[in-house]
C-alpha cells in the first residue's frame, strides 16, 4: 500500500466515523424524543433493567446496521427467525407510528374539533385494525415503490 | 343514534386514513426491497409469494399500537386512564388555559387603556388647573389656608 492510499483510507475512515455518529445520534434522538422506550419500560415496570435496555438498543442498531450494509453477510437460522423478526419489527413500527400520531397530537385535536368525549378505545382499535389491513393490502397486492 | 353514526363515520375515517398512511410509509422506505434483502440473508432465497415476514410484521403492527395505547395490560386497572386520555385531557387543559390567558390579556389591555385615559384626563385637568393657577394664585393660597 502506498502512502497516498493509506492517506485516502484514513480520510474515508474519518468520514465514515463522522457520518455514522451523526446518523446514529439522529436516529436515537428521534426514538428517545418520541417516547417509545420510556413508555415500554414504564408499562412493564422494569426501570431497574434500564442499563440492559440501553445495551440492547446499542447492539440492535449496531448489528442491524452492519447487517444492512453487507448484503452478502448471511445468518441462516431458518424460517422461524423471519417470522419472529417481522413480528418484533411490526410491533416497534406500530409503536413508532402511534407515538408520532400522539406527539403531533392528531387525536386530541381531532377529538376536540369533532366534540368527542368518550369511546377512545374504539378509535384506537380502529386505528390498529386500519394499520394492519393497510399493511396486508400493501403486501398481498405486490405494491412496489 | 346520531352519536353512534358519528362514531362510526370517524372510525371509518381513522381506519382508512391510518391504513393509507402506513402504506405511504412503506412506499417511502421501500419496504419490499428491505424485506427481500432480509429474506435472502436469513433463509437464502426470496420467496415468490408473500411470506411469514410480512404477515408477522402486519400483525405486530396492530399489536404494537394496542400495546402503546395500553390496551392489552395484564393487570386491568379500571381507574387508570389510557395514555391517549391523558394526552386529550392535557390538550384540552392547554386550550382552556390559552382562552383564559387571552381573556386576561384583553381585560388588562382594557384596564390599561382606561388608566391611560384617566391619566391623560388628569394631566389635562392639571394643565388646565396650572394655567388657571398662573392667573389666580392669590385665590389658591386663600383656599389652602382655609382648608
């Protein structure tokens, strides 16, 4: 390796570190600010395990980042893992979308405008069903971007 | 009856609207390509038909929302409000506070206007008085002494 090659490698390395740290900080800040982790931890009454959850967040972002960057990297454990992964990913995305709707206070504004006092669980169930049916429709009709 | 109709209409709007929004989100992030990549990395090939990943994801989506809004809880507490109820009541409280504040501000500005008017009137009176005083100093002295 010549000197200029090493220099360019170091420059690319530094660029990668800065880009990666900025991206991970942005993603984590978004997920934290939206309040998914606090609510999950709070509703399961496991504040004492918060260090463990932090490490799981870090490891999850790290592993999935590496996994998505190298398409040749395989992890052949069988079909059950795909289903499990889909379930977990779906639950998390569902939490994210619900939290987004809440942070932007869509429902409070809607309920006040339309003068609704009760029956919020019904609307929540309708939202969950709508998300599920929309996702099924999307996948089973082969919609492609 | 009318309230039931309204609830049903809003429920339909939320149902189709949230479904559309999740489809738009999937289009946005290109989830089909992502799932194809996960399939090839985990099971080695890309299945032709919709498989377990998509089905699990879709069911998980509904479960996640219900969990987030505290619908499926092991310990059912009747008095515990759901997070959405908390959020709605917070928002309504904010609206009430804002209305109250606007009213107070209007009242304050009204009273301030009135005060200013009063002060101006007083000043004008004083000026009138002083201009009168200039001519009638002797009278004033007498009046003060009498008091």
